[in-house]
C-alpha cells in the first residue's frame, strides 16, 4: 500500500530542484515506475514532486550539432518522432520495445533512464543490499534474469531499453541541481554497484535529468535488438544496441552496448574492436558477436544468456549490414 | 475429496419428467448462429456491476494478515494495537470465535484452520481487520504484532518424500496412497513392441490470473446472511458457507451475477467469504473483503506442477502395445487433485496400460481446479510421446493417431462414447490446416519453421441436476430463471437462444435472472465445461413446458388438437392450416392466468455410456535458434463439442483456450525462491500471461459435430477441451522445427537455448 505523502507541482526548474533537495522527496515524471515502487514499498516518499509543470522539459529541439530531447518526452514520442527514428534508429527502437503502448504513452525518457531495477528480490519483501540490507538474495537464489557482467556485490540488470541505445549513440545527459547544471556522457551517468550499491546513476539529491543530447554523426547507422520471453510488456532478457559509422564499406567507428546483462548499459569493447576497420561480412559479424560475450560470468541460473547475447548482437549487426 | 476420476463420481439422477426426454431439434432457426452476447453492452461499457464494484451503505472494508513465511508458527500475536488504530471496527485472530473452524479438509486427518497459527504456505491467513476504509484496514494489519517461529520448509516436490525433508503435516508429505490402474499385460506389450521409448516430462505451476480478484461483499440481516461473491457457482458457495457458519441453507443467499473470470479458482467458497461474514457479525455492518492482486497470485489457486514419466511401446504398423505412466504432482500445502492418468489410459487404443499417480504436499500455495484440471499436463507428456513414437516408426503423426482412435472408453470398462468426433478432429483438422505441406523455410537459416499437432479428450460431458424456470408473460415476453453462473463464457446468451429456439420469441424479449440462491434454481457450479450440456437441456425443457401449456390453452380456443399447433412467438398457428391461428394475447385462459410458468429438469444421461468432448490442435511455429524465441505463427483448433449453440461465443471459448495453451506452453510459470519458499513473480509483469503479440493472428476454429444425442440439446462442452492439446501441439511443432524435445515447460528462450546448446555439443 502507498503510505501518505505530500505533493507539489512546481512551475520552474529552480523550484523543483529546491523541493527535491529535501530529504524524502521523489521526482514524479510519468509515475509509471514511481507509483509501482511506492505501492510495493520498495521505498517511500514524504513528498512527491511532479515534474509535469516544467514545460521546457517536454520539447525536442533540433540544432546543427544534434538533437536536444527533453527528459519529459514520452517514450511514445521518442519512438515515433521522425528525426529520431531516422538518424538515431536504435533509440526509437529501444523506446518502442519498452513496456506496453499504455506505459509508453505515460512514461517519459527521463523516467525510463532513472527507473529502479526489476530484480524480484529488490521489488519484493526482501531486505537486500540494494535496499540497505545485508545480503544479495539473487546470488544464491533465482537469478535467471540477473547479470553476466559487473563486479557485484549486486547483480541487477539495468532495466532500461533506451539506456543502451543512448550509450551507443554517444548521447550526453544534462543535469540540473542545487549546484547548477552539469553534463555527463551517457556512459558515465550509470554507476556500478561496487561504487554505490543503492543507486543506479550519478544523480545526487535535488538533481534532475533535464535533457538528452544526441550528437549528429555523419554516416551513423544504428539499431537495437531486444530479446524477451513474451511479445510485449516484458523487460529484456538480453539486448544489443549497435551504432556504427561506416565509411567506404568499412566500419570506421563502432559501439556495441548490451542491455539486460549488466547493472549498467554494458559496452562490449571486444566486439567494438572486432568490428572496427572491417567490412560487415558474416564472418566479421559472427566474430564480433562472439567477442561480445568475452568476460561473461554466468551465475547458477543465467548461463543461457551468453548464447542469447551472442544471438542478439549477431542479429543487430545483420540488421545493419 | 474427489475420487481418482472425480468426474465419474455417480450423481443421483433427477426424477425424469413423465413426458420423457424431448426429441432433438429438427431444423434450427437461431441456435448455432453467430450472435453477440446479450450483455455485451453492459460488459464493454462498464455498466455491468461485478462484485468487486459492489458497495452497500455503511459498508466496512476488510483485509487479511498473512504469513510472510513459507512455513512458520505464530508464537504469539497481539491484536490490541490494531484495535486502537483509526477507523478499525473489528479484528479477528487465531483465537477469535470461529477462527478455528476446519478449512481444506484432508482425507484421513484434520486439515487446516480458517485462521491458523500454523502456517504451511506463504500467504496463509492468520488475522483479519475490518475498518472504515481499506487504507485504515491495511494500516491496522501492520500494527498487529506477530512473533513468528520460522520453520524449515520444502517446496521441491521431488524432495518432499525424502526422509529428511521438512514435514508439511506431522504424518508426512504424502497426500494419499498412490492410485494405480492396470489393464492387459504390460510386459507382454513391451515385448511385442518394435520401438520402446521412455521420457520424463515436467509441467509448470500456472496461476489462474482472473481479471477480477477473489472476494466478497457480505451483509447480515439478523440471522440471515447475503453474500455478493465473484464465483463460478452460487449454490456451491451457499453450501459451504452455511455449513461452516452453522446456518440453514435458506439463511444464506449468494448472488453472483457478473464475475470477472475464475478458470476453476472460484468453484468453491473462499476463506475470505467466511472471514468477511465473521467480521461483519462482530461489526454489525456489511463488509467488503477482496484480495489484492498479489494475494490472488499466492493463495487464489494454481494448476499444480506435474512430473510424468512415460514409457511406451509401438509396433511398426502403428499399433500402440503398451503405456506405462507414472505421475506425481503437488497440490501445495493442502489437498487438491493432481492426477493426470485418465487421458493416458483413454485417448488412444492400447491393450496394455499401467498408470500410477501420487501427490505430495509442499509448503506452497494450494492448487485448485484449473481449466481442464490435469489434462493439459497429461497431454503435454502423452502427445509429445505419441509424436516421438510416430517419428520413430516413420509414420505420419495424424495417420498414426487415426489408426489408434478408440470407439469405446477403455478406461471405463469399454463403455461406448455417446459420440466421438476424435477421428473427425484429426482428419478434417489436418485437411483444414494443410497438414502434410511443410512450411517454407525462411531465408535466414537460423530461423526454423515447424508444424506439430496433438489430439485430446476431456473427461466430462455434463449431467443432472439442474432445475430451470421459464416464465411466459401475457405479452409474449419471457423471463429465464436459472442458477448457473455466466463466468464469461456466454452462458446467458446461449441459454436465451435455447429459449428463443423453443418458443419463437426473439432473444431481445428474454430477460435473464441467474446465479442467485435466493431467487433462482439449483445449478452445479460452472466448471468442467458442463454448464451448456448440464443446464441447456433443462432450459429447453422449461421452455417446452411453457409451450405445452400455451398450446393446450390455444387448442381449446381454436378447437384443434394441441399436437397440430405451433408456438411462434406471439402467435399460435396450426401447422396444417396456417390461416387457423390465435394471438397469445387473445387466448382467454392465458389472459385469466396472466402468466405461464414452465419448469425444466435435466434428464439423466444414458446408462452404460460415457460422454466426452474431443479435440485436435495444429500449430505452426517459427523458432529463432540464435535467441531461443518461439513464435506461434498459425493455429487451428478442431473441436468435437457436439452441437454449437452460438458460433461466436464458441469461437471465443476456443480462441481463449488456445491463448491459455500458449501461456502454458510458452510463458507462464510460478517461481518460488529456493531460499525462502516465497513466490517471486506474484505480479502481472513477472508472471507472464501471453499478450496479443504472443497469439497468432492466423487462428482458426473447426467445428466437428459428432451429433451427440446424450441430451436434448445435443451438446457437449468446449471451454476446457479447447485448451488441452494446445501446448503439446506447440511443443511438437518446436521439435519439428529444431529437433529438440522440450520436455519441461514452458518453452522459454532460456530452456530452448539450453537444449539447443546441448544438441550442438552432441554434434
Ligand atoms: C509493467 C512494466 C513493464 C515495463 N517494461 C519495460 C521495458 O520492457 N523496457 C523498459 O525500458 N522499461 C520498461 N518499463 C519501465 C517504464 O518504461 C518506465 O516505468 C517509464 O519509462 C518511467 O517513466 P516515468 O516518466 O513514468 O517515470 P517515473 O515513474 O515518474 O519515474 C521513475 C523514476 O525516475 C525518477 N525520475 C523520473 N524522471 C526524472 C528526471 N527527469 N530526473 C531525475 N529523476 C527522475 C523518479 O523519481 C522515479 O524514481 C516497464 C514498466 C512497467 C510498469
Ligand atoms: S541483485 Fe541487487 S537488487 Fe537483487 S537481491 Fe541482489 S542486491 Fe538486491
């Protein structure tokens, strides 16, 4: 049950930042993840601060350097906005593959990137490490949906289907907070549990993700392949976002970023190396897919994800080739 | 307790009407048509009031405190802090009056209690609160202080009989002695076989996930209790509630007009109803008690997981020489049927059969009947085995099965089936599906296509008792009064069509009153796919009773023999000379009486015969060998359910059954934590029911009507038979596509990739 809280709907970013800097305050964008967490008592809120009054966070502004996407843009808008589905296809596909139509109409890009993990112990009545408890239940428990990569001591997978595409597309995240604004690379936004086990990203108290910037890159090709156990309304068992700059029939630059297999969007650097400088022929694709699994450390129940991951990377690359 | 084949249990027949059974309809006018539901508008517009939507003035809201542990004992419990919480009006604990009534009786020993200090599964009930609002009730639950003694638990049925396994019950974890059935000579059968195969199969524990969660609203009026329940059977709930509360049946009125799905989990009275009644008694006010979605997942019931080992022999010519079947299942912590053997011993011709089945207790939520209890599980094992046998002797799967279609029920002393459309389902189904033409291989060699099929039988065909009243008003409009629930299957619609067929009145002129023990007549709960074959003959008989009375009055008026007359809605016409007619409003005897009441009973089924619906399902799948994704691309369900009363609601049932089967085969599985025994996926997104994207757009039904004459509407059931062979057909298609047998369901990317990796390693 949701315990009681107060509610505020600030009109300015400044006001929102001030409200959110107070202990127990939580940002509310579309609420599709927040309300679930509150209802399931994953955490509580003393004050819910709605971001819905901040209209400047709802715009998509093209510039010669790239595309500025406001954090309150809904996933449905991200999926269908032409400049995104054209130039940044992986992001559009990631957004379209998330959740269900209803959730995509309500859920925002910022909320998708800041959503809490779906580990069923974390979401259930278990006081695990990520909730400030003593132990990781997944380690000895039911870990078929948990991570292959990462240092521990928590083995979540990052739930977002837009995060890996954004890391692949070298997006930059703009953050507003009590100390002013700052910009971080998408890759640097997400944190591993050995750094901070109770957080998934670098946001500090009072900080709001305001904008995602997609830099323009000539010759950029990208795609996102997600594998799930049912056709919709299901998080990734594993997925691969691939962004390539192809010039003269060869891969000039490659990013291969995995989803569903690590606590953060996981760059498969070995796969990127296997692609760079090569033509995308079937042998190269297979080698890159194999390389993407390098360093995977399966748990008791998720070894299948190694094969699955190889398959997802191969299919993503085949879709581009 | 149900017997080993509970659907065989003898039900005493009603006294037949002196006129005897009605002859089958000749040419039908309305029955069989595609007609939208009589309550479609109410249902889709939100006007239909489901029990979950129902409120009474002055009503309290209640909630239940449950064990967070898989196995634990309440060392102490303090209800006082809850009683002091705002809005709280009544609190019950294990020592409150009535809390120690037995619930979930066991065959030879004492069962559980209503509020039991010994909790044998997560979610077991220990206390309850009624308050002004639901949040107040939930806050009060948190204030109850419980000191738990956490006990060791067992959740793995394969380990439950180990000597060292924790005991769910003091006497041990066996539910009952194994049930054994034998015919012929197994050793001889295996000796005769050219090929003998042996395989172990496992099926997942599925949750019913009805749209409407379980619960009731209750109100006392002095010694009389009224219950608005989301139920499949108002009379079943009335019986249990009256018995548990020590009330005469007449003092318990159960109303269940609309209900949002049950699939077997709402066949019986829930603890929640009686807890609500006790709270309402203490409070002196009406009480509403509905489970949360999470509670429904944990305690609302499930399809028990089964482990089935099959050994079978076949001759090169396709003769099945022996079937050795060993099945076990777990009902969770309290008894319930987990049997599967019937189908193995009855579906295909085989002289030498042995089946053995057993159940073991585990510290998990209790199973309930679940859409064809035991049958999809049995079919998963049997029909994958038949597929493997046919392949082993190089025979086409349909031809192999056609060779083995029985005309008598071997499991029930070779009694003949009243009708069997099994051969028709197989043959006509294969033709309609295009069986035999291999699907075109996709360009990408990692994507494989395959086709598979399976046959099936359902164990029950309906029967007495059922009493129905039809009232004909002086203006020709009609009131149909029956006890049966419409659990979403279209019962009201098809029964109105039966009345319309018999009386010639349009369906729109028929008002339906149903599912109310206070005002409607006795019906068994809507389960077993037997509402149509049990109740539609009684509906027809009641309408016919009205007609007989009207025709008699008209005969006197027209001075013609009643046998010559026909009732056509508002007129009675001579069949011999249509110019001789009288409006019913002009029949003086009817006008004096103003109302004709017809009573109909369900006649007994024919002696010495058995009634069963049959099916054959055909699937085409696409398998991605890189990712383990399986897509069902095409599906055809051929069903022998006797006469189809409404092709639209029939198709709804079959499509629904297939969707259920896709969930069983592909996505659904309860997951318990091995460390705590707690259910991990007790929510909509972790427990994966199929979505629209998991169901093929190319889905067809085929009616194979074997012209059953066991009852006066020539009907058998469809709701359950339509989900029995689905999963097996898909598993067989997956084998056809990639050459691996997924013996343990569901066929997730995880399982398939593991099997494909093993296949690769073998080379
Ligand atoms: C059943 C279900 C299935 C789903 N399946 C998928 C899936 O397959 N793939 C997938 O990617 N996602 C999936 N989701 C997640 C869904 O996409 C997210 O819930 C949604 O994108 C969150 O957006 P929101 O605006 O509603 O966020 P909210 O619920 O409002 O916020 C989510 C979290 O982020 C914080 N937050 C929100 N906006 C900001 C901001 N601008 N700055 C800082 N913090 C912020 C909030 O405080 C909160 O903690 C699923 C969700 C559900 C409920
Ligand atoms: S994986 Fe992380 S969130 Fe899940 S139980 Fe372990 S510590 Fe908790």
